[in-house]
C-alpha cells in the first residue's frame, strides 16, 4: 500500500500519479488534499509519513510545488527517509543506497511525464542490502 499526499501546488500532479498507480495495479491511500484550494503542506505530509513509519503503508509519495516542504516535514518523523527526486538517477540511487521510503516530488519543478518515470523508478528499485549501505542507514537512524 502506498500513502500519497499533496498540498494545493501538487494537487493536479497527485491526480496523475494516482491514475498511474491504478494502471500499475498498485493500491494506495489518498491522504489529501482533495482540492486545489490553498492549504498547508504539513497537514498532508505528516499523516503520509506516519502511515509509512507505523507500517500501515509500505511507501509514501508526497507532492508540493517544489517538493522541499513535504520532504522536510516527512523527515521529521522517526523512521522516515524521504528523498526529493527530480530525476530517475536520484530515485534509483536513493532506493539502492538509502532505502528511502518516501518519495517527494516538486510539481512546479518536474513535468508529469518525468514525474511518472520517477515514481516507477522509485517503486521498482529494491534496496541493495549492501552492508555499507545498511551501516550508513543505521547511523542515520541512531542518535
């Protein structure tokens, strides 16, 4: 199950991502926002991050205008490794090396076509399980 959320700046892109997830046969839970009316990104980023952190969802996708606000917010939740990605290389690397569990996208930074490719890369790339990457993640999760 994928948790997905956005603010007003990411509303239109979230609609496209959800349609894409449906086409892939992916189950998702939409945490809002549910309209393009102005709203506050933490109100949607926090519930997505908590759903991933508590295990009720496997991964999360967050979208705002730049992706910065939602990624900062999500990373405040223990156990979350949110990565702001604007290209497929970064999406692949953050999954392979960081075992990122939340993808942040900037709807005003990347177009829809690229965003959907980034989503695919993020969802289809497994964590490498290499010892050096596990060690580094352990250091992130530590004090």
